[in-house]
């Protein structure tokens, strides 16, 4: 993949593997379970999980009895997936590769997914077309993406505060991300040749004991924050302390809740 976005290169995601598994996988399972249900995945289904990360959806699909192929461009994410699959006694085929040009045959899968991955591809139309290519006629695809960050107040404050503290910081400055409105989701999936396209909104919540705990969790698990931490090097400690103070000044120091609001765009290959 090209580096048109800092999140479109493997290193961005390899930086956060342990924290991602610990902090984000439990909440991301909410979206994956919903996606599997919408695609009708069950015993014997052939499933491809594109930009699979550490296997959030892939392992859930395998537990349903599906035959799963998981693709990701980040080697450490695939390594984590393999370790988790082996630990659970699940059989998942894993490939390190580009979701825009997969080494997979045409018309090979009953269902295809990209959970918060395709949204970051440098060429999203190509990613949608590639997902369609590997599906059988009648196969369903589900692509998830984030609703605007402004709809998650605590997260919005956190990222905006980080951007204010560092120049060229990690978070989207306008609270927007790719595929962050239903019309765009519908248009891009339909443009790739999918039919019966529908966009569903799904939400999940994570509670933290304090503002400091929330910030520390995002530092461990968020790829944009990890990139900022790496770039700042020894300066990061002071930035993180200032970030906790800044967010606490706006939200208070006590219990915090982050709302994760997502769009699940579902389409069928004709």
C-alpha cells in the first residue's frame, strides 16, 4: 500500500498490537458479531477478513464453524492473530498482504469483511472492488467505518487536546474520518458493483475509572497516538502528562465513558 495516510502503512499498527488486543478487541467484538449476523455466517461458510488485525472478527467467525482466511499487511498483527487462534484451538488461514490486491482467487468466499480497515486504504474504490472480486455471486460483504468523532464527546476532547499540544498531531482535526457519513458509504460500495447496499449504525461503550485511565488506554491502543509518541521520543512523557491535565480540565478527573459509533455498510455481489 502507498503511504498516502500515516495509517496506511504496517508500522502504524505494529506499534500498538499488545494495547490494541487488550483495550480495543472487547469493544470491537460488538461490531464484529453484528457484522457476522448481517452476513449470515455460520457452519461451513467461507469467510475472508480483510485488514483483519489481531483477528477480532476472524476468530469469532471460526468459532461459528466458518472456514476463515484473514489478510493483513501488518506482520505483528498477523502474528498476534496466529497466536490467539492457536491458543483457542481454531483453524484460521492467515496471509500477510495488501487488501487492495489480494493473492486470492475470484469467487472463493460466501462472505467478506473489512472492519475499520478498508476505510484507511489509499484507494478505497479498489479495496471495495477487490472485496467484491473474491465473493461468490450472492455473497455478502460488510465494511465498517467510524461515525464523526464529534458524536463521541470524550474521544473528541482527547484527540483535539492532543492536536493542540503537538504540531502535526495524530487525530483528525475536524473530527472526520474516511467513510464517516452514510451517503459516502452507500455510494462507494454501490460504485464497486455491490447491490442491495444498506448502512446500519451500531454503537458500543467503554467505561474507564478515571480520565487518566482513559488517556493511558488510548496511548496504548490508538495507532494515531502511537505515531505521535514515536515521533516525539523523549518529549512524549511531558506531552502525555499535559494531555491528562488538559482533558481533565474539560471533562473532570472521574469516571469517563467513550462511545464508539460506527457504520456497518452491507452489500451483496450480484
